[in-house]
């Protein structure tokens, strides 16, 4: 089956990190069949040999005995943790039998799958297509959907349709984008280089992060109000003629409406809402204007996830437009795919499979015309499972995705998931979802498997490969093999006629002129030698009008405003706080909490709380606190600090895990997702994202928990 790794005693393999979804290029050193060292791929100039803590801890994942070691089939109630070991044949037969029954009774569209998205998802999409299902989803309703749809509505390009030339920027404004902790290695390195070269950085976050510490200007904004700030910046740029009038005239529709709309949103008004001094807002606008177009207003993912996130993201894109920051050195560039540089792209595994007849169950792209049908809206799949409307979903695969942790309100999810006939988790860890599933299929880790080829889009598009470095340690198998076997077992083998990953690679490379041997030396094959910049006067925006639509025709047609009035978020009543969340440099969401190395560095989370508020509650730094809300309770230590807004408390995401088989992570810390009750089915109707920061909690001093950890 898998291509055998070379047998030399010591060798270097060029591959792709899998410890988080950033997927950095790596060099893996293998000695006598064991991974002994991982570092960045030095052939990739932007990466060099750098690697983050999580990437280094790949070795600890590899040799961790607490990862699932063989297929498992549930014997008790869902979630009861009672399992029997199964062979691959038995587990796959079990799944295929249920799939056949479901296809027979309700059609292939009753099967859904969610994954982490990204450059390998052609495999999962093609798997579903072969079963006759359009119901592919990814994680993004909890991540960047609002930003994505904001970008689509203005530029006609998704959120990954533009990139950031951080290295050459003169001023970068980060709206809650914690670039030095919630990082991509290459991007963080570029940011440090740019700062060293004299770039300015304005950082906006209710909480001072490491990125704030490096910033030229930090604004500790009132939570969920950054729409007001973005509006005030636009107001000052326009009223004082600080914007790029030529760029706006050349590209934009809807500018007059924007001018009328922003009139009331002055910096003085925004100061009342956000707590950010009006003078500083004006000063920032002037500086940005001086440095335009070599500036980046980064929309982030967060732009927090609240009621007005979509319009916040949209206004952030408007700021970039006003500053003419597109296809400019040090600004935003249009991302190039192989086609854009005159090359043939990889052939999809699904290219020759007939398209499913059924429409997407979430309505994306047909009922909801403004929603990108690509990965759809996963929360609406839950709604369909719950109601059977517009049709039933009876089987759900969670592949490299842990919805019971990554979507809010696990109890509500479990209530709904109880209605499916089949729940399968394919994972390298005992995720929360795996523990609740009917079948756990352990995937071979990223060090033990190859993946289908990936396209890297950007200034210099390339093809990349994840190369298997070592043999699978336990009875685990790569996803390409698992999905191929399942397609064959349900009698659709003609759609997946592959015996080996090399057959898939050959299929993908058809007509490209690239051979798989070309990847051996560096792990990637570049399609151009120099970065490709387009003519700034002829940028191909993909909106229906081909222009930058400040007023979006798609939104208008769908019945939504493009320029929505600001709504002030009510301040929490005394004793309540807004629960904010985010990431740390040493963990990747919940997936690494049980990793032996990373757990040692950070075994639990703490609750950030403002010093003045802590005083009112009689709390000192390091005290135990009880956090309550929505019927949930958690006890953690307090991090008492001035570096968080008084209306908010903050906890790192990913903790509060409930799988006993993960002994290091089990029951440690606060799980923010548990407090986010009622937010699963409450997506933003325009942007699609979930409003995870619309969650209030109470805090009081507590006794140490039993065991005191
Ligand atoms: N409450 C709350 N919810 C959130 C967030 C938050 O901060 N708070 N953050 C949101 C964000 S930004 C995101 S992106 C999502 C992330 O949500 P997820 O995508 O679910 O999170 P990950 O931790 O990246 O990984 C998901 C699963 O993939 C598994 N995995 C890792 N490597 C492999 C592999 O090689 N093969 C297989 N088969 N499985 C693998 C992990 O063990 C894990 O169980 O969560 C979102 N949800
Ligand atoms: N080390 C590490 N790096 C990662 C990840 C990881 O798990 N670990 N995950 C990756 C993923 S999937 C993602 S999506 C990105 C996320 O990247 P980011 O969005 O940059 O990071 P987060 O830590 O989720 O959130 C950033 C900040 O948003 C702030 N915030 C909360 N509410 C508001 C608000 O109302 N306004 C503003 N302006 N800020 C607010 C929080 O205080 C937090 O510090 O990171 C990626 N990189
Ligand atoms: S950021 Fe770290 S963990 Fe994520 S892919 Fe890059 S090296 Fe790996
Ligand atoms: Mo994310």
C-alpha cells in the first residue's frame, strides 16, 4: 500500500508539518526508521530551519502511546467509552454496510463529512462526490467565515484570495490578529523582519498579547466594538481627503453611499464606544495615508466573532480599498494559482466523477446565494440533522476535525448527533468527537503517511508534497487508503481506481509537465522563478460587476445591507464578564493538549481578569476562581492583570477535555466551548460565522479543586 520510505540508516525527508493547520514546510531526519529531528525546510527561504514548539513536538505525538492504535467500534452507549478492538476489514465493512443502506433508502446526499479544509481537501470532496453527496463541510463557521464572505462581497475573492506582503509593509494594522502567538511561522518571521526594517504596527485587542508587546501602538479596545473603530478610521480618511481617490475612482462602485453612510461615525464618537482616544485614531489615519499603498489592514479571523463581525470585516476591507493597498509592495496582493501564471493546475481526483444531483443540505449557493457553497455552513448541517429539513443526514464523518470541541455547546451537539445512524471519527488523537463516535479510525500521523499533492497559491505558486518519513507505528492507515477502500466497498471503485498514493499523484499531475521525482530534492516544485505582480491598473476582481463593490450587488439581491448601522454591544451587568478566547504559541486548539511535550509546558489554562475587577471580587493573582454561566461551571486559577479590558475575561481555547484516555489533558482547565450555550444554531445570517464571543459568565473566588491542579 503506502510507498515505502527509503531504508537508508539516516536520511532527510522533505515534507509538510501536520501539528497544526498552517502546514509549514519541514525537513525530517530519520535514523534507523525513527524520527530523530524535525526542523524547518531550509530550501524554503521564508521558513529557513525555524520551527515552532508544536512542530518540534511532532516527535512526541509520533511516539505517544495515548493515541488511538487500532480501529475501534463502540460497544456501549454513545460517549460511554466502551469499545472493542476491530481489524480494518471489520471496521470498514461495518461502515460500508451502513452507508449502503443509507444510500439505498435516502440517497448519497444523506452522507456528510467535515474536515479541517486546506490544500488536501480534494480527497474528501472527491470521496463524497463518489458517494453522490454534495455535503462537504469544513471548520470555518467557527473561524474565518465572516471574513471570507466580507471579502467575497467586496472583491469577489474569498479570504485566501488575497495575501499580505508583510515583509515590505510600512504599516500593518492588526484587528485582533495575534500574529506572534497565533502564528504561521513564515508570517511571524516576516513581521519581525518588517519591524526591524522600521515598519509600524498598530495592534487592537481587548487583551495585550505578545504581539501587542511588539507593537508601535496598542489599543485595548472594548470587546466587540471594533466595528466602531474601523468606521471612524474610514470617516477620518474620507472627510480629510486622506484616501487614494484615484484608486477608488478607478475600481469602486458605491463610494457615494459609503461617504453618506460614514458621516456620523467620527473619531470622537468612536472614542465613546471603544475607549480608544479620538486623537490617536486620527493620528493613525494620517500615518496610514502617508504610507499608502504600502499598508495592510489585516482583517484577521476574529475581528471578533460577534453580532457585527461580518460588517467589521467588511469595513476593514473597505479601509484597504480606501488606502489603495491592493497589488502594492507591502500591501495586499492577489493570490495567484497555477492558471494565473499560465500553468496547468493539479487534476482533481473528482474531475471524472459525475456531480451529485442533490443540492447542498445547508442551502449554501442556492437558497443562500450569498454563502459560498464550497465548504458551506456546518452549523446548518446540524440543523438539518435535527429537523430532517430539507432532507435527512444519516451518516457523518468527522475527519481531522473535532466538532464537539470546535463548535459551541457540546451538549446540544450530542442531542442532535444522537439522530444520525452512523458517526465516524478519523483522527490521530482521541478527540472529543472520536470518544462519542460509533467507529474510530486511527489515521497514520503526518510523519507516517504521504498525502495527495497540494497546490500552494501566492506570489509564487507551487506544488507541494507531504512525504512519508517513517512506517506507521501502530495499526494506523493513511486517509487516502481509508477513503479509497470505502469507495470500493460501496461498489463505486471505478471512481477511485487507485492502488497506491503514487497512482493518485500520477492522476493529479496529468498534463502539468511535472513528475513526482521532481519533488524529492526540496519537497516542492515552483511554477515560476520570480514573484508575480499584476498591473495595478488592471486587477481582475471577481464580483458580478468586475469592480470593487462597496455596495455589494450579491448582498442587495439577498436582501442584506452592505453598509449596516453600528449597534453598540450592551456592557455586561455588574458581576458579569464577556468570555473571550484565543490561542497560545505552544498549543494548537485542543489537539495538542495531551501531547507529552506540550502538556508539560502548558497543562492547563488560567482566567485573565482585570486588576480593578479582581479587587472588587477579592481576588489576588493566582487565586482559584469559579467561572459559571449557562448551567456550566469550571474552576481555574486567575491571572490578574491590567492587560485585559475590565468588561472581559479571557481563557485559552482547547482545554476542559473530557476523554479519560487522554490522561494528561483529562478534565484540566476551562473549556470555553462548554459555556457557549445556544450559539450552535445562531449563525450570522449574512456572513455565516458563529457568534462565539456573545457569551457572558460570572466569576467568584473559589476553593482549590480536589487534587489542587
Ligand atoms: N469555543 C471555541 N471554539 C473554537 C475556537 C475557539 O477559540 N473557541 N477556535 C475555532 C477555530 S479558529 C478553529 S480553526 C477550529 C479548529 O477546530 P478543529 O479543526 O476541530 O481543531 P484542530 O485542533 O485543528 O484539529 C481537529 C482534529 O484533527 C485531529 N488531527 C490532527 N492531525 C491529524 C491528522 O494528521 N489526521 C487526522 N485524521 N486527524 C488529525 C486532531 O487530533 C483534532 O482532533 O475551532 C474553532 N472553534
Ligand atoms: N500557536 C498557534 N497558532 C495558530 C493556531 C493555534 O491553534 N496555535 N491556530 C491557527 C488558527 S486556526 C487561527 S484561526 C489563527 C487565529 O489567529 P488570531 O485570530 O490572531 O488568534 P486568536 O488567538 O484566536 O485571537 C486573537 C485575539 O483576538 C482577541 N479578541 C477577542 N475579542 C476581540 C474583539 O472584540 N476585538 C478585537 N480586536 N480582538 C478581540 C483575543 O483577545 C485574542 O488575543 O491562528 C492560527 N495559528
Ligand atoms: S506553525 Fe508550527 S505546528 Fe503549525 S505547521 Fe508550522 S511548524 Fe507546524
Ligand atoms: Mo481557525
